[in-house]
């Protein structure tokens, strides 16, 4: 019955499109937009008719198509920071392909034009059906003060509404009441399973190599799926097609270098970016740890209709403890930890003879693995785990007329899970036998369709459907994931939006209660472990303020979560093959209000964000089956981020952050009882209800001063002087229980990981 309803709906939409096509004789104008200085494709540029009645947006590859009547023969193309282009088109006979359009930076004497050119992007804030999206410029995210002067896009996104951080300094994101595993992080369409370095204090993304970042919290486009709470879509730069370019940074903790340039000018280019920490080198291996990242990308324009991209990422965390030459080898400890990602994607863009059709096909490879090794004398132990993906994805976008923008596609991913690989020798081998490598294969597949259409001048809809399946040994699951967004235009400066989204997740990340390392295990769904599901409704008000220089929004949401997974109290998964018996299933809910105001142009840029939220969990075997606060539930989050250009050479950035305390389960008392055989006395603790006590709230101020200068005629440089936690305020992140001799009672002490941390870095551009 459901299938019949969806078929009828699709037939109705196709009839509407055909009827619209017959209304007038039309032709299509198409082209690809690029920056004239770098050759980078321009995503989200606005293309409108001269009277502003018909418009289009360039896609993530810079391509656009706009269908016009013959009399609509002038289009205006605008992009933030670039000079607008006004192009006269002759549509009297046939479609027009403008080819590759290069847009130059706006000169300083065109400030009035720049302001006007920014208005189409501000209009998208009002007119688009998309809600729950964070789409801030990379240049602004890089200005946010950070630990030791190391820019980090995930740390910056944690300062936006609806996104909560984990512990202090952690890159873990908890989006609208979801867990850290409920975020799909993709780099050039390939999944990133571990997005952190240094136990999660830095993200794996080298900001100097990034072109665009978008975070979706609701109204998920149908091409995205596989997680319950958010999609973080990260895109690498394509590489400068005009000239060779070198960018680098020398910082307190790490340094990086990015090289890019044309292989064949205006036809192909490359970019290579590398980053490494050097605490191990500076300290003479007293701190035997380092991490590194390497990004590489190649792209080639084959002809006016075809373009290919090849992207590769490799990154590792390496910890190696070795004995000194004077140690007794038979009695010394050797230990090591190595974990990291290997990622690759190949993409092919194709423009059809009918320019209203654009396709992208991708082949994707992802692998995340970790190794823990320990040796003491003749005893050794190795524990390892890995997950590997091989996938393919293809979709076609179709713009039949200015009222409709459609997308259809399919995706398949083969997962290989190899959890709990154990090898031991020596005395330990008597208790920890080598275990054969247990491989679990799992295949996800799906088809999807999306249509954003304008029903009238006031009302627009975004309808989508994703049909997914998951084939696991002994069971195959099928799911319907409908998506619906509605926008009502109040006037040209304000609108109301609403949405409903269902998401399904076919794997779970489970943390072992016996370890504090980033070795949480990914497990697929099985006959007994069901896929997670989320249903979310959202309602929001959007307005442009101060001559369309500030984008303001208020969004409310309510989310239902089902088939969530947690470990039993005291469970250990790291040495356990029968993991299903150690897991429990439950459900959750979350709701809240988010207030967001952003300014991305002018000398003063930044944002203000506030979140009021509640997140709950219910598990039959936890807290006696009663509802409790999720461990990342924090009532209030407020952030203020500002960057101000004081002059051509000096600028200052600052952040102020306040967060309510997270809940935890506290020991409230204890009593003494004789042991069962009456030979000793046992002290038995009494705990509060699950997560019934909270840490104190925390606030923090971060600062960064930037001085621009030149070295010779070719090198431009920035000197960054900053500090994290300027007021040295305590950021409660852990607790300890101590006995107070004065009061005769046990008390909890709250401690943080970081106090005042200065930072210095030098960035250079050649």
C-alpha cells in the first residue's frame, strides 16, 4: 500500500512538471563557475535574472543551469567577495552553454557593489527550504581562536547552536541530543570513522586544504543517510589551475605545508597537504607520541562535459614507549598504540547533451584500524580492530524548469568488520589464547529521490524519499526514510520553515567501560541488534537584519530515538567476542530551541549562538528502567565569536563560551556490613539515581591577535599570538572523591584538563 502511494505521488509530480513545461517555450542557460585566481569551482553562487524573479544556485562542483523564456536574456551571477557578472544571453534559437566562467575578486572601490552582491546569498537564508544547516565560510572558521594556535573546523562548529562538545578540548560532537557515533563525517564523499587526533583533542582536517564545510542537523537531503543526528560534509580544494601556490604554518604543536598548482593550465591541477606534530622530536622522545595527516587530490577537465577527481587521505596517531639503552631488556616495558584512517575516492562529473541534467558517479574506499601492543619481558599482547568500506554512488540532478530542482540516485557500501583481533605470547598466553580473525561482512544499499519545488510565490516544498536496505548474516532489513521541508515566505526579509525527517543507522559505536582510549568498537546490526532510528520535527523563523548583513534564526526541534545501544554496567568489550550479550537496547528523546545570528561580511564578522536543550535516555536494565538524563545533556550553551579587522595589518578574534554542567552518577553515601563469612568488614557504596548529579557550569574566553606582514616581494605571512582559556577558569571535566578531615565527610572535587594555554603560529603564503 505504501509503495502504491509513493508511486502515485511520483506520477503526480511528473504530471505537474510536464504541465509546467508546456506553458511556454523555454531554453536553458548553463555553465561552470570558477575563481579567476585559483580556478577553484564556486559552490552556492547565485544566478538570477535581471529582475530577480528566476534564480538558480551552483552545485558543489560549480555547475548551474537555469531555464528561461526567450525574453529573459540577461543573467546576473554573484558570489560573496567576488565581483558580480552581468551576462547578456541570446536565447532566440537554442540552449546556451557559457562554458567555464571565471569570477574575479571585487576591488576595494566596489564596496557598494559587494554589499549588493551579498544579498542573493542572504536571500537563500530566507527563501531556501533548508533548515538546521551550518554553512559558514572556511575563512571565518579559521579565525576562531584555538588551542596552541591550531585552527580546527570541528572545534569551531562546536560553538554553533545545537552542537555540544564532549569533554574539554574533545572534538566529539553531540548534535541535538544524539551520540557521538550518530554523526556521518565525510571527506570528498568518503566516510571518516575516526575524526580525531591526540585522544580527540584535534580533528583530522588540515584547514589549509579545505574548500567547504557544511553541517546538517535537520531537513537532511535524500542523498545523505546512515546516521541519526547529523551530516558533516567536508570538501577538499581542487588545486590551483592558474599558478603554483605554497601555503604553510609553523605552530606550537605542529606544522603543515600545502602545495598546489596546475599540471596543465586550466585543464588539470593537484594539491598535496601534509601536517605533523613534533612533541616527540622536541622532547627527545620524552613524549613518545606524534600524529600526521597527508591529503592529496588530482582533478582533470577532460572536455566541456566531463571532469574527474581523485582524492586520497592518510593519517595516523602513533604512541611508542621503548626502553632506554641502559634498561634490563628482560624487565622493561614496551608499549605502542597506532590508529588511523586511510581514505580514497574517485569521482566523475558528466553534463548531458540536455544541460538540465548533471550526474556524478563515485567509487569510495575507507579503512579505520587501531593496534594496541604491549610487551614486558617475554610476555606480549596485541589487540586490534578494523572496519573497511568499499562503495559506489551515482546520482543525477535534473532542473526541468525554474520551479523544480530534482535529484535521483543510488548507493551501495560493503562493510568488513574485524573486531577484537588478539595475539599473545609468554605467560599471558595461558589465559589469553590467540583468536582467529573474525570477519563480519555487511552490505548497505539504497536509492533516493529529492525534489525542491516552488508551489507559489509564498510557498516552497522540499520532498524526499530514501529507501534503504542492510544485508547482514541471517537477516536483511528494509526501511523507508521520508523527508519533507516546507517554507512560507512572509516577505522578502523573513520566512517560516518546518520539516520532518526520518533517519536510519545500520551500525553502532560501543565504548568499552574498561578503557579510556579512543578504541571504541564499531559493530554492525545483526538479527538481535536492530538498526537505530530517529524521527525529527523542526519549526523555525528566519529573518535578515540590518540591511541584510545579519542572518538571524530561531529553530525548535523534537527528536525521537529508537534502538539505541549501550553496554551493560561493568561490561568489557575489548576482549569479548560474544559482544551481543553485553549490550542493551533502549530509546531516547531530545528537544530544544536554538538561536543563531551570523555576520559573514565586513570588518566585523562572527556569530552569536544560544541553545536550550533536553536529552533523555531509557534502558530497561539501567536506572531500574526509569528515564534519565543523557550523559551529554547540558541545559544551556551560549557562544559569542567575533573577528575584527582593526587595520590592513592587524586583526583580533575572540570567543566567549558558557556551558551548563554535564550529569554524572554520584556516590551519595556508604554503609559498613560484615562479609558473608563474618571474617572481615565490607564498605558498600550507595549511588544516586543514574546521571542525577551535575558538574558545575563552565565559561571560557579565548583570544587571538594576528599581524600581517610580507617577506620580500613574494611571501605573505601572518603572525598569530593567542591564548586558550584567557581567564584560567576551571573547565570541569573529571571528578574525584576526597575525604574532608574538617567536616568528616567525603566530597567531590571537580578538575579540568586545561588552564591558560598560550599559542603562537606563523602562517605563510607564496
